[in-house]
C-alpha cells in the first residue's frame, strides 16, 4: 500500500483514560428483576434530583400493572401518550398460550422503527438520558426501550461564513441525521458509506465517518478510524475538539483538516477520494486529508467558467501574500532600507512621519493590534451593532489617530490593505493563522530589517513544508512538485482536462471524467487495464 497515511503517534498514551460514570459503575453488569416496584425504585433513586424525570403508571391491557419512565425535556409527551400508553392500555389481548409478551407488544402493538427489549441497567440509564422512554411490566424481566426523542432544530440556511454568489444555498445544521441526509441527497449511490461511532466518555457524542467505498483509499479509512478510537476525553461539544485529536502535528498553527458547513463542498471532496467526519451537535464537517492548496479554493470556483475561476484564485493568492507580508515589508523599508523607495515617492512615504512619537515598528504593531481588537469586538457584538462598530473603528478612530499625530496616514493605508487581504482568504481558520504570523514578521522586520523578514518567511515556509495531513504533504502539489496536479491549484483547468482524481491521496478509482476514444489517441493517459474496464 502507499507509503502515505502513516499513523501519527502524537496523541498515543498522552490522553488520560476517563472512567465511566460512577452511577454506571455502580450498576455495571446488573440487570432488572421481574418485580415492577423494585425496578422503578432503582431509577427513581438515580434521577430523584432531576425535575424533568417523569414516572407514569398504567395498566397493560387493563390488567397488568406497568410503568413508563422518561425525561420530559427530551421525550415527546404526545407520542408517549397517544402512541405508547393508549395502545398498551386499550389493546385486547389475544387468548393464546405461550406468548412472549415483550415480543408480542413489539410485533403487534407498538409501531415504532426503534423499539426493543433490554434488561441491562446501564443500557437503560443510557437510553433514558438520550431521551428514550422505558416501559416496565410487572412480572417481566425485560423493559421496552422506545424511541420517543423530540429534538429541536433550526432551519437549513446558507452558512454565514461561506457565502457564494453562484451555487447551492443549503448548509449543515446541528442534527447529524439531517446532515447525513443532505449528503445522501447529492450522493444517491450504494457505495456512499456512513459509519457511526461515539466519542466522549460522558457526552457520548455520535460521529459519522463518510466516504465513497470504491473511490477512497482503504488505508486512509483505517487510519481515520484508529485516530477517532484513540480519542479519550470526557466530553466533545464541537467538531473542533475532534479536529485537534486528528491532526498530524498538534503544535502547528496551520489547519490540517478542512472545516466546512457546506454539503456541496463535502460531496466534492468525497468524490475526490477524501473522508468527511460529521458530528452530532455541530454544523461543521471535517475533511481529511487537507493540503494548503485547498484553503484558498471555494466551491464557487467549480461553478464558474474556468478562466474566471483562475483569475479569482490568482487574486486570492495575492491577497494572502499581502495580508502576511505587507505590514512587515513596510516596516523594513521605512526603518532600514529607505533607499528602496523610488525618489519621487520618498516625500509621500515620509512626510507624515515627522510628528510621530513612535518608531515605525511600534506604530505598525499598535495599529495591527488595534485592528485585531476592533475585528474581535465586531465579531462578538450583536449583529446589529457589530457592523456599525467596525465602520466607526475604521473611519472615526483611524482618522482621529492621524489628526492627533499618533500614526501617519500611509501607515493607516498599509494596515488597511493588510486587513482587507486577510478577508479575501475563504478559510477563516487559515486567515487567523496568517493574522497571527503577521505579528511575528513585524517584530523580526523591526529588529533585523530585510534579513529578519527573509528569515521569518523562510521559517514559515519551511514549517509548512514539514507538515503532513494523514501523511499527505501539506504543500502538495508545489512541494513535492506534481505537474499534473497544478491544473487545479492557482489556476483551475477546464473539466475536460481534469481527467484524474488527485494522486496525492491515492484514490482506489483514479478516473473521474468520461473517457472517449479521442482521449485515448490524444492523451494516452490510461493503462491497458483501465481501458478494458471502461
């Protein structure tokens, strides 16, 4: 198999093993009895402090004493009343001998997709806290577990952080089954697999590992499942928790998995041979493996004409370089190398600095810090106020700082261009990384000049070259150089040129664009075995 996808051991034996709940341990390997009162009393003691714990007693078939228990904050009371208690009370029992009562109820009375007989106390506890209802019957050493969960959900809307002009408008929400349905809608094929698992010893959060079986590399699937199984933590509240456990290099500030709320983006990556991880309670999906190349791509690039998409991608790269280096380059030129400024621009660049009390590095650093504070404040403020705050911060505060003589006008322009450049990066977490590294380059440029800036850029690039995402080089296809993959990098070639899936993730099925006899003649890119299959 491929030398890639080697297991990263950064997390092995470093995460503590959290014990199970002390209540679960207390009743471990214990089962209910056939005495109704004794069984109900066990769960009353467990949930006695919970205001939403409900106990309802009724007579099964108007004869046998029975009790149903549930958490009314999670269970649907209308379903319990109309579809559980009423049928069990009103049903006329068939006069047959040797009837297995729980099985008879499941097959003839309760018409639920998820209803089963259980007797282990830990399993009953787990079912109750998940929102299911439990029916105990006097004289029967089995309880009925009924799926009566009622989950609140929001409507499917376009993600605020990934808006597009042309493309689908739906986005993931917090319910895992609905998110899987959004993917199934786009991939109505039996090869699309969704494997469920759990993480978090207390939260018992459900995860879904999604892939296309006849496309993905089996080694990649195995590696993702191993890393998920190795997660030992008491609670997982968002996919960001899982992302930090799945990374090859947890000390790197660069994102090593793709984070998205768009189903169309997930499906596009699945079709290339990648894996998606969805989590119940989170609207964000994780995609692995990831390369830096993908963090300035958007789904809209594939909806537009290839020339326009390539043009936009090129300017995203320029914006990214601007956001990282423009401020530090300005500090370098003004402080150490003013001879690099053309003679006719010297006056414009230095005329506003005669009354500034700070060195240029301090001036730029403080302005960058102020911009980050304003950006963070606008994000955390209510939506109606956040936009106004950013406008006030840029126009009023910036103009007042220039008039007061604290900063020069050209510094405001430089900081503004760097900030706008960071907004052009489609990936929010990748943009945050470059915002952080910008401060490091400003300090190096202010202390060592052009040498410090060059050294800082070399450190950043060298670090990026050393990264892997599930064994795949982070800077692919630039390093190592992959000429064929460059057709979908800074530029996007037309679809009839993108005949193969990305080779860096070693998909099982490499062909993704229909092949004709003309293709055989002109391109000759398929071997004999692949020709016979087609």
